[in-house]
C-alpha cells in the first residue's frame, strides 16, 4: 500500500459502518470517496417511529454532504453501484462510469427478504429506508381514513386489522406503537369508527418473540404487548400474503395492511466479487474484515457475517457496524504506516427494544432490565446516538409531547394516494 495522500479509499454505503469508517480516516494520508444511492444518512433504529407517525423524516436523517462539509479529503458521490471489478480495482456505477480505488470498503447494507416469495412485497412492505417508512405511514393512516367511510362491517374490520409478520425488535416495536396509536392517539379524531376495536396481529413462526433476548425478557415483552391489545401468534409461519390479507398456520385473516419484519437479505456484494456468502447473502469475511482473496477490500455491517467472541455471528445492529467501521479505518491507517492487520473484536453493548409507551426490555448480558426504567434507558441511548444537538432536542421534545398528550404530530399522509395498499 502506498503512503502518500494519493492513496484512494472508496467507501460504498453511508450507513453506520461506512460513515464511521469515513470519520475514522480523518487525518490519514488518503483521499476518500463515499458513494451512496441516497443523499442522506439514516438512523435506522428509529425508522419505525416515522412509519407510525411519531417522528418526522428530518428528525432521523441527515444529508451526507452536510455531515462531511468540513472534510476536504472526502468526496461524496450520489450514485448507484452496480458491481466491482476487483482485478482492475474499479467500482462500477449504474450509469456506466467507473471509479478506481486502492482500498475498497463495502458497507452496502441489507434489504428485507421474503424467503423465496418476492411476490409478497407489494402487499407486505418491509422497513429499511425512509421511503419504506413513509409508505407504511401512508398505508396505516389511510386504512383508518377508509374505515371511517366504509359501511360494510366486514370490509371495515379488514381495514382496522393490522398484521406484522416477524417478532424481532422491529416487529415488536411496530406492533406496540400501532396498538397505542389506535388506543390512545386516534380515538378523539374519528366519528364513525371506534379505533379501540383495531386488531394488531403479530405473527411469528418461532416459539417466542424477541428470540435474541433472554427467555424472561421475551416472556415479559409478550405479556406487555398483549396487555396493550396486540394479539401475538407464535409457532405459525405465514404461507400467503395478498391484497386481501394473510394465511398463517392454515388460517386466513382478512387485513388490508400487512407489514413484513421477518427477515433480511444482504446486498449483492458477494455476487459482485464472486465470493462465498451465507444463506442471507452476507459476505463471509476474514477476522480482519477483509474479503477472502482480496486484501484490498474490506466489508462491514449488514453486508457481512463474522464470528463474535463467543463464536456466534456478530448481530446486524448499528453498534456492531460502527465498531467494524472504526476497526477498518484503524487497519488502513496501520497498513499505511507499515503495521500488521489485527482481527476485529466485537464488544456487545446490549440489546434494546421498546414495547410501548414507558415499556422496554434491555439485555446487557448479566444485567437485564424491563419496564419503565428500561424505557428511559432506551430513550436516552437512542437520543445520545443521534447526530447533532438540534435533532436530539427535537426527538426528545417529540417524545415528551407524544407521551404526555398522546399526540403524534407526524400524522401526514404523503405521496398523494388515498388507496389502501397502493
């Protein structure tokens, strides 16, 4: 590797891992090019709150150029990557352009996966981008609006039935927030429907909710969800999603609003390089986070699978991606100075999930918390990791208003559609 400022580092993806690597390379004798197909960095852990009208899009997303405005060593490109020519050391762009690199960092993230049933996506959208969040928000709010006008009891019931497939943190958080939206926020706003009669179904093929948490926290989360009106269905896989509803465990349920939170699939980075990947499409990287056979290519975040200290895969969460981004930046700096690469060591800071208003669970390993105290810690942690004082204050004030008055100021139906599921 060269040791001059002309050493070219290209980073694909401005998520947690890619952005952290960019920050970590500050002061290194390199030129950095950061490519993303969107012009903003997204705080994904709070994306479900945009989908459920608790927060506005601008409160959890920031323009990439704004975040890097004081970094003359960084060039930001708004473009879509279509492949990598590892032999020529070039990144291929969708418009036909190419971008040379000396070191490449792939932080391309993941999308929701339908386990071979991609035809379900139009009926059961997932939640990974701002566009996904505003689409879900529109569908949720339009369902209530259409129910207000509907005179047929069966069709009205279908409009007021919301199904979330998958009981991981995203599914649990969505189910709890939609239930509280129907029970606490919306009742005074409608005249022809009783939003208390809304059904929120959380369907999980596995034996429990929040499978990554300790058994006692999983049981608490299920009980807390059921207390606020969520119907939890366990051990039954979804076998059909359509405009009319869902089929699970042989039962058909009419619903006009389905949300997919059951699985993810990595970006096609492994296909670009022709290297091994797991069943979810994640790159199988070496301990130092380089791609096998390509010491000049690193990969981080949801793009990869790598073992943690206990031998199990490092979870695909924001803290892990940030740690990996920092590790890669430090490794590049060490290489430029003639040092050797070191393996990545993941430090698990804990797992958090909000269940509903003033209810959350936190698993720190030896220490496990639940209830109101866990909810306060959950809120402080998320506010702390937001970028900028203005956003921290804005989110804190929005939450205080939501929980004090049961009002959600982001209840806006955008994109000009009045049709449910479209």
